């Protein structure tokens, strides 16, 4: 059911618009207001999916209603209703944030298209907000240890810039999490965040994956295809496990960083890209350079800012917070009740040798929630935490 508020001082126009909307869709729930002041009171009390608002009205005109609403409920789309002499004002309202405008007398198709498009936009905005909230929850940095607080401080400083970042650390420590936090807190947060696991892509396909290809570039290239760098334009590309990238692909990445342009496999045409690069590796890249497996010039391009993510064994004081976070998250995902852990159980988990780091801890928490009692005890940890 879509809730629509119609603010119009002419009763005849209101009747026509309500009739058109009700005949178009039985799920349109239309509320009427006879002037801007009455409409504003309704907006304050109710959440509407769309406001149809006349421009010229007594007590409070449509421009004032739009302006006032943008301060308290900016997510509500407005379609303005303009008379013959209000065209300039209608255009002005578009600059102020109105979604569209229709002229009097209302054209049936023009009106319905404007309403449908405005409602679709509202749904899109809501879905984007929901996904952002979900992503934000999935990529929280949990912990108050000195090591984690230091990383948070670095991210706060570096995120608003376009500086390239190299994240290092063992498998399972949360390098991907750091990359997402950098993106979320950057000026590019409204743009795409594209992830590439360089270790998971065969060396012969990595260049096509990153830079795209043109039809006929190789046997299976049946059509032109954009790569990850193009997909990340205006946002961030996260090159995970970059130490596993082939030398030829490294050369192309270096060019992309130097010149802000790439070329698809099989093409000489340059494509400009505006991409921030965050890379991660569990390898010692300086040793890889010595062994001629990684380009030193690329390393220096990537490692403008270095962030080393500590192992879980080096931040044991964060384990109770992580256990609490994973308990809530897993219970929510599985639709079960959250279980509590006794202090003795938490103390025992803090003594465990976490070779698999955060990833291993999450698996252990999930196992304990499934196999343990109503309250997770030290005995549960002894029985299930070290079982493979």
C-alpha cells in the first residue's frame, strides 16, 4: 500500500486527481489536504511515500512546504502541481529537490508516470538505505584493544583522502573489514566498492577480470566485457591477496595507478578511470620483491599507507566483545535465541591458540551455540571449542 498525500486548494482538482489515482491502482491510499499548512501538519504526523503538492496555495505555498519537508523528512519525493504561470517556479522546485512536476489541467499519462517513477525512486532509496545499513553491520570493527584502536585512528585520518592503502596480516585477521571501513568512511562511500580476490582467479584470466576484454581477444571472448576497474569507477577497488597477482597484471595495475587509465585485453583504446585502490596481502611483499615475484615500483605505489592487522592472539582482550557480537549475529541469522557465555568460558576462550584468527573464533562461537547448553560454560568450551 503506497501512502500518497495530495495538497491542493482547488476541490475540483483534488477530486479529479484522487479519482485518477484510485482507478490506476487500488493500493494507492490517498490523503487530501486543502492548503499547505494543513498538508505540513499531516507530513509531521505521518510517513508518506509521495506528496503531490500544488505550488500556489493560501497560508503556505508549495515551495515553502517542499523546503520545510526537506529539513525533517528529506526522503519523501515531491511531485509539484503547477498552473500555467508557475513554470519557472516549478523548475525552481526541481532544483530544490522536487522529483517532478505536472501542469494543470493534469494530463493522465504524465501524472501516472510521474507518480509511478517517484514511488519507484522512494523504494530504491529505501532499499539502498537498508543495504547500506546491512553492509555497515556486516563490516563493523569490534574491539577496544590498543592495536585495534590504533587502526581505527589511522582509518579516520586516511579514509577522507584518496591515498592508496596496503593492508597486511595473516589469514582471517579481518583485512577485508579494514578495506570496507576505509570505503564507508571515505568521500567515495556512495560509489561502488568492488572486491577482487587475486588468489582465486587463474593467472591467465586475471587481466581480463581486472581490465575487461574486447570480443575476439581470446577463444572464449564472445562479446566485449568491462572489467573490475571500470565497475569501480567513482568508488573503491579492493585487491585482496595482491601478492598472488601475475607480473604482467601487476604492470597493468601500475599503469592504472600512474595514469588513471586502463585498456581492455585485446584493445589499444585507453579508458579513463577514477578509482581508489586498497590492496591486501598475507605475504611478505618485500621478500616477494627480493624473489622477483612482485614489482617494487608497484609496492611503493600501493603502500602509501600501511596498515598491519594484528593476529587474534595479539589482541586477546577483544575476545569477549567479539564473542558477544558473533553470538548476536549468528542467533539473528539462524532465528534462534542468543546464548550467554559464563566468565569462565570467556576466560578459557581467551587462552585458546587462535591460529585461524577471527574467522576461526566465529566458527567456534557458532559451534558452541549449536552444541552447548542454554548457557555456554567452561565445560562446553572444553568439549567443543577445539574439535575440528
